[in-house]
């Protein structure tokens, strides 16, 4: 069985956020860097449903887990990673 191929714009769409490159860059620039001890899903800027999606995808090692991890890295270091 082939794993779904999700990307960052698709995750932003799933989260109900603008998913074009400029909006993603702006979001990351606005909300980074996250503190190392802060879990991605616990950041103040997520709605409860967005936080639940992020948390559950990682905990369950679900389809979106890899791209959620990618977003986590970008928010800790900025878009230039």
C-alpha cells in the first residue's frame, strides 16, 4: 500500500489556513521561532481544532505526521531551512 504524499500547502489547507507560498512564508515568519520546550500543538496561535489535528497526527504517526514535523522544524528555525 502506498503512503499518501502530503505537502506543506496541503497541511495549511487542512488546517483551514491560506495555502499559497506567500501566505505560508508570512505565517512562518510571523510565528517563528518557537521555544524549544514548546510542543507545536501547544502554540498560542492554533485554534483548538487545529491543535487537535496537529497533536493527533503526530501521536498516531498518521498520514500527516511527516509534514507536521516539517512545519515544526520550520517554525523553530524559520523558512530558510
